[in-house]
C-alpha cells in the first residue's frame, strides 16, 4: 500500500475483509436456520462453543507475538517453521479435546460431522500462519480479496445445497470449504510478498521462548473462551436444544461486529507502537483518540441494533426465532466494551504486561460462570445476556483500574469516554483528522 493511500484506505481494506466475515456469519447462519430450524442451529452452536473453549490449544496464545515478530523480520524462517510445528501439535490436542468432550456427552457419533467441519476450519484459519504474516506486513488488499472470494464460494455452496436438499451435516461443510479457499488465496498472497521464501526450520529454543512469553495469554485465552462460551454450555444443560438455538441465534450476531475494534487497531497500530517507544505523552493522547473512535462506533451500533432487534431477527431468521429479539437487544451492549478491548489487549502486549490477560480472567471467569449457573435456571435467556454484558464490562474496562501497571489503560478509557461526552464535535473532528493522516 502506498503512503498516498493514507490510513483511511487501510481501514477500508481491513473493513472489507471483516464486513465479509460479518455478512458470511449472518447469511450463512440465517440460511441454515430458515431451512433446518432452531434445533439444528442449537447443535451447531454447541459444537462451535466447545470449539471456542478448546481453540486456545491450537493457537497457543501466540497470535499477537507472531505478528510482532513478523513485523520485525518477515524473512524469519525459524519463526515460520517453529510456529507451524508447535501449533499443529496444539491443533491435534484441540481435536482430541473436542472428541473427548462429545464422547463424554454421549454425542460423539451424532456430531462427528459437525465438529470435524469446525476443526478443519480451525486448522486452515488459525494454525497456518499466512493470515498473521499478511497482517504483519499490512497487506490489507490481499486479506480482503481472499476473505471476500472464499466467503462468496461458501455461500454459493449453501445455495446449491438448499436447492439440491443437502442434509444438515453436509451443508455445514460450507465452513471448511470457506477456510480452505481463503487459506489457499492467502498462501498465494504470502508467496507474492515473499517470492523466494527462506527455508523453514524448527527451533526448540524459539518455541520455548515464544511459549514462555505467551503462557499468560494462553492460560487467559483458555479461561476467557471457557467463560465466554459458558452461557451456551449452561443453557444446553438446563434447557432444550431448541432454546439453545433461539438464544444463540441472537448472541452469535454480537461477535460479528467486534471486527470494527480489530480493524481500528490494525489501522493505527504502527503509529501507536512508534509513539509508545518514542514519547509516552504523545502515545497516551493518540491512544485516547483511537479508543474514542471505538467507543463512539460501539455506542451508535448498540443503540441502533437494540431498537431494531425485532425487525432484524425476523428478517434474518423468521418467525420461529422471535424469542431471540429480547436477547439481542441486551447482548449488543457488549460492543461498548468489546470494541475498545481490541486496543487495550494490544496495549498490554506493547507494554509487556500480557500476564494481566490471565489475571483479569482468573478474577472474572468464576464470577461469570457462577452467575450463569445461578441465574439461567431462574430467568433463562435474559439472564445469560445480562451476564455476558456485565462480564465484558468487568473484563474489558473496569478491571484495568484495579492494578497500578494497567491503570494507564483505564485512564485511556476514562479520558476517551469523558472527552467524547463533553466535546462530541471536537472528538468527531479529531477522529476525521486521524483517518486523513498519511501512513
């Protein structure tokens, strides 16, 4: 990308990739839900929840560290070989964990096609390093094209499957199909950026070094994904699979929009990193401006979606899912904390404070799980949605103020919210100037 393109062009390309993910998630789930009903959507949601819990075994918490190291040296053959080896072993552990989970539930043979499809998708999208490499070199165009094309291919498969009356298990193959096509296109982008790739090799020392640094993130990821999926698992224990499907129809829409937080960070991460190293005062002001953009986007989206929740649910899923509207109207307020959290997690890595990812999850996870177990049997869907919002507030906002080392992040958040409320016009102007800045 040329310097003349500026930050806005990067933002648009990163947005294209993630908007395609949003549409893919919405349209794919809606097509399956309309044809096969809430029961089958509940089955897939349970498989994806279990996958979400164990996916940290496949990634090993290394994503941010891999991007950081590729940004420093894109020709690091030792890094490429080491992470591919380590994460492939982690993926085998992830796959075994999924199999044991469903065997223990007595559903191994019933769900083997579903969890196999999800597991194959995980390998091609989370284990192969091509996406992280393209993110590190900021090839936003390559990421966007591979994402859009692969998702169109997968949705066309769903259309064909609907016309030809494929079984539900076969229809879910659209997930690995999309992952395989996108991985192939990203590999092409990787080879274009690196036409003479260096020989990859595995270094046990490099793996140990990365794992030592990433261990707090790995443990926090396991706990975070565990409690973030706890609502689905607790619901599946106390309620029917149909009710799980009605709840998940709404809540699966919430993570789709968090990409805007990641896109904002990707757009400005280079300057954030430079300012952090050079001038802490300038860094603080710049971080406030980025956080302010994220809070503003999150509030507008949450308010609009909450008001339109009944219409959105009807348009997407049909009348069978009308119970999902109330859940959606509450659940979308997670965005108010989840979007800025994308920035705050990067700031922890920049400041070499990644251990606090584990600390904050250790504090919030038991509380979240306990509230779900206590409240869901009594209040059902609404309780689960409220717990999700409260957990996000604690994990992604309030808890940064409790520790001296992380208090600068809490100050960034508070300053961003305060200036946004006091001076919305000035905030809007400064946000526009931020996007107009040339890279």
